[in-house]
C-alpha cells in the first residue's frame, strides 16, 4: 500500500532536476551490449534469411504466449477456450513458435553465462532508483504491462519481433505503422514513468 | 523484377498438421541463436530497453534498423530467385495503431517485449517472469474478445497485404536498394549523435 502510494506520488510530482541529479536513473550508467550493435543486427538479419529458407517462417515471439495461454486455458475450460474465435483459427498446440521462444530463453542463458553476465536479480537498480525495492510494486506494474502488451500485440498482429523486425524487413505498411506506434506509446509512457 | 504472386513449394507440412521433427530442430537452433544474439546485443537489459524509450540509449534502434537492412536485402533476393515465400503481416491500420499504442504503454511498464522478455528471463532478470505472466493473461483476454474485435476494430483501415513499394508505386527492384541506402544513412546519423 505504502509503495503504491509512493508510486503515485513519484508520478504526480514533476521534478525535472531529479533525472540529472540521480545517476541511478541514467540508463547509460549501466552496462549495454557486449557485442557491437551492428554485428548483432546483422546476425538477426541473417537469421531471418535462414528461418525463411529452412522453416518457411518469419521470426516472431508474441504468438508463443497466446499458444501457451490457450494450452493452459484448455486445461481449465476446454470447451470455452476452443469456442473462442482466435483459438479456432490458431488452435493452441506444440508448434514451431513454442520451440523457438523456449530456445530463445536458453540461448540468452548461454550468452549470459559465457559473458559472465548472468544477473540473478529480481529488481534492476534503475527500477529501484525510481520506485524503491518493493517486489510487489514491480510485480503489479509488470503484470499490468504484460496484459496491455499482449492484448496490443494480438490486436496489431505481432510484436517487436513479428512486426518490428520480420514485418518491416518485408516492407509491410502495417508493420511500419505498428513499429512506430509501439515506440510512440512506449516513449510517452517511459517519460511519464522515469522523467516527470 | 519480382513476381509478388510467386509461391515456392517448401517441404513444409500443411499448417494444420503437427510439425516434423526436422522443423522443430530448426526452430530450436534458430531460437537459441536469437536468444544468444539478443543477450549479447544488450537488448535483454532493463536499462537498455527503458533507455531506448527515453531516447537516451540507441542500442535497440541500431540493432533493429541493421536487422531490417540486412534481412530485407537477403529475403527479397531469395524471393527473387524463388527460394523463399514472403510472409508479410496484413495491414490493418485501425488495429495496428490502437494495438500498437497499447503495446507501447505495456512496453514501458514491463521494459521487456515478448522476445526480449524471454531473453531477459534467460539471463536471470527474474522480473521478466511477472511480465510473462501478464503476457499470458493478456493473450487470453484478447482471445476472449477476438470475435467482436474481428468484426469491429480489425476492419478499420483493412488494406490486406500491402507493401511499401506498392503503396508508393515504385518497382521493388528500385525501392529496396534505395530504402537500404536511406536506412544506412539514418544509422550513420544516429551513430554520429549517439555512440550508444
């Protein structure tokens, strides 16, 4: 309760000097990427050639969560889940995207371990610098964010991967619109959260 | 130059039947590589992603734009030689603007997106678990309303599969090299102003 209150106060009390005075809120004061942006970007671009060629698929992540949610939904309320329009079109089952995103987790684990960057932390120091060390507050905000994000991704038809990389590289007009809107919504909200 | 109707017979199983073991092995390998690259690129880190939304850390923009340039050239070249099918997401302007902005608000709240959230979990940023829980709930919530959304918002500005060259009436063979140069110049300008 107290942390929720401090969250509202932090949002309501604009203090432009705050960001500059607290180095903990400077994103550049923390580690960035280990590899060059351009090597990683090129790697992801080449990876998309390979998924198109070998798997006849574009890289995407958000449908994984819809598939898992549908699988769990079927365990609880099978007939209701199967009756939903989205799951009639996309029946939840063990498919390419389930394996792909599961292995994304593993791939990042290997990268973090080989680079000595395994974090093993619940709260990032930049979050703590702004909102304190309440895990409940972080959980509340992240769950709310996840709900909005997944709903938005499904409505838009993809996420930062499916639209932001795969759709844009195929020059889909809607993907460019979606990518710009992802960042428009994100930039406005992040400034409200961290810079007001 | 490029026949948009060109369809390549891929040795893939029909969409409704279970994917073959070879396909799943490919998904595993590509997922591992994707997660590895995301972590090494730093784009699974809270401060890098929030920094992107604060317009202070340009890692994400550089990785995405590089991936788009490299991916676009390769995928369209492969398509030209009838080696791959294109899978451009459909353009539904209403759904992509509303869904995109909703996604963006969620993005700032979690800091991770669906792909980088999986990578964040792999690198031991456990707050990604809350985001993932939210993503599962939000996906099901969308499915719950998918019928009514399909008949309303998803019809607004539905342009089908529309690509930028067709929108601008420029032949793909001219548009793609020109766009690659434009994005490269943009990357160069970003790099000059923001080393990271």
